[in-house]
């Protein structure tokens, strides 16, 4: 009888343990979720007609901390951290792809535009690698600046040939060290980089189409 009584007490204690463990777990960190500010890119100034070729945007490849949604900061060289209690509303690679999509739409020279999620045919494909999307303190005591760096390649989908490639970087100092100011700086840097990338893509695709047309012309006797 004594043994059975002890065993019932032990089992009762084990049943209580999960409740005790749950009560001592730390509360999840509250997060403020930020959107990348809306694009301010204006339509192309040359007033040219939309291009006949189509373009598909591929989500940039990313690795390490760039895969996630936390807002990254380099408080000193060679050390990466995150802003406590802050996060982007989606991963940085998606932020960048969607910003480029918005920039192409605003520019209006490429009307036949899609993304890798749409599974549609396109004449060209824009792939890339995102290598930086963080704020950075270049000098101690100064305000941080937003840094975005992306390496792009324009691919002819019929031949799978890379017709052009280029590296882009944009930096924008924040108004102050607060997270909202840093987010605003990211918006400006993303717009500047996207505008340069759109112009480069249109020129590179146009050049590839001209070269393709020249190659198909009959050789004069």
C-alpha cells in the first residue's frame, strides 16, 4: 500500500511538471514589423513605347542572415547584428524582388512583366544575388546608412545565355539612428538602385535584341 501511495504521488508530480515548465518559459520578443516605403520612381522620361520583349523577375538568391526577415545592422566592421524588436514584413530577397517589380511597372517601358511565381513564358529572365541589405555604421558616433548590393544577370530564355551582367550598390544615410529613420533610408536606397537597374536592363535587352536581329539578316553576296 505504501509503495502504491508513493507511486501515485510521483505520477502526480510528473503531471504538474509540464505546467511549471510552461510558466517559466520566456515570453516571445514583441516585434514591430516594417514595410519598405512605397516606391517614388516616375515613368521613363524618354516617352518611348513599351518594349515588344517580355521579362520575368526571379527572386534574388540570398544566404546567411539575408535569408530571414530581421533588419540587419553592422555596428562595427565585420560584425552583423539585428535591431531588437524589429522585422521586415517579408524576407529581404522578396522585398528586393517586389521593389524591382514595382520599379519596372512605374517606369512603364516593360509592360510584359512577370515574376518567378507566375510561371509564364518570357523572352528574358533577370536573375540576381543579394549580397547586402543592412544598415552600417561607417564611423563611430555617426548615423548609420542603408546599404543594398545586388549582382544581376540578364538571361535569354531561348538560348539560356547570359547576355549581360552588372553589380549595383546603393547607400543612403539615415536622418538619425532610430529604426523608422533607417527604414526610410532603405526605401530611398532601394529606389535609387531599382531605377539604375531598370535602365540597365532595358538597354541590355534592347542591345541583345538588336544583335539577334543583325545575326539573322542574310549575308550580302
